[in-house]
C-alpha cells in the first residue's frame, strides 16, 4: 500500500547551505526505492522547508531510510542544525 509523508525541516539562520548539500546527496536516492518528491516548499525566510514524498510501500520507505549513502550524508544534516519532523499523511477529500 502506498504511503505519503510530510517532512518539515526547521533551519537555524545561516545554515541553509549545509542543508542544501544534504538534500543534494539524498533526494536523488528516492527514485531507487520507488520514492517520489511530490512537492518541495520553503518559507520566504529560508527557515523552514517542507517535502511531500510518497513511496509504493512502508518497506520501500524503510529501505530508503536505511540506504548507506543516505546514512553517510548524515553529517551534512547534523552540521545544518536542522530539526526534522516526519508525519505520515493522507489525502482528505
């Protein structure tokens, strides 16, 4: 069953470059696990970024999260000081 997540990243002022470096490393990996970045938004002050991502299944999402190349990029995320929040979401009609 397909799953969708909303990821919110709250960024300290002046740390956007490190966060962008992390995103450049990990976002291309999504497709290898059937993941799709549906939407990527950032506030006007560059302090919060939101991603809406979907995967074919929870197992595919878990495999993406366990990806060694993603793990090796973790120091970039840590250096950005980003505070992450991940929410499983669904469409409301």
